[in-house]
C-alpha cells in the first residue's frame, strides 16, 4: 500500500487527526503539512514528507514504524519519528516517502 501513496493522497487530510497507539501510549497526531520533493528521474515517483503535530506534552513516540489510523484512509503503517517540539510543548513528527 505504501508504494501507491502520494502527496496527493494526503493533501486533502491536512488539519485532520491520525490516532496512533503504540507501546501503551496513544496520541492523536494532526497532519499539518504535506511537502512534495523533486521527482526522481526514472522512478516515476515524487518523494514527499508529512509533518504531524502531537497533542501530548508528557510523552512522545520514538522513531519507529507506527500505525496511523485515519477515519477515511484507514490504518497506514508508516516509519516516523519526532523532529522537534512546538512552542506549546507538544511534539512534532515527520514521515518521509521516497
């Protein structure tokens, strides 16, 4: 399934939540941006990066393959990890697709 996902698959879902439950923790990560990269010649694929904001300040998910559950997209297993903190103390995550 991951090989069929594109930036356009996620773009309509910016500002919507993806529930993540892993290792006894849960959070709702809000998709805040979909950033397409430059097309890779000969691959027929354009890389892109998804950026999510978590809702919790008391814990974060380590870099790992995580189940992102979205009401319209279903469960998508993505490799993601924390990439910083927001001003309100919540964590920011990113997932990149090549």
